[in-house]
C-alpha cells in the first residue's frame, strides 16, 4: 500500500511539474496563456532598477547573516 501511494504521489508531482513547465513555455513564448512576460505595464526604469537592487541587497544580507556560525548555532 505504501509503495502504491508513493507511486501515485510521484505521478501527481510529475504531472504538476510538467503542467508548470508547459505554462512557463507559454508565458515566455507569448502563446496559449492569458498573460505573458511582456503583457505587463511599463514603468519608470529608475524605480525598476532601485527595486531590483533592493531585492538583491535584502537577499544578500539575509544569506550573509544566515551563513554566520552564531546564526547556525541559534
């Protein structure tokens, strides 16, 4: 029974992943999906660069702090 449930779970996980991949192909290729990568509104470049910079900064700070031995011990 455990083996059958594991197999069913694997099939469902694989099907979900393949569905996501097909959607991403459509999203990036501009077909068969309701919204594509280029269908959003265009905003100021300066704000986009600032937001991207802040997101990278937050990611870097978080991972730098998490790599410290004190954090790992905590």
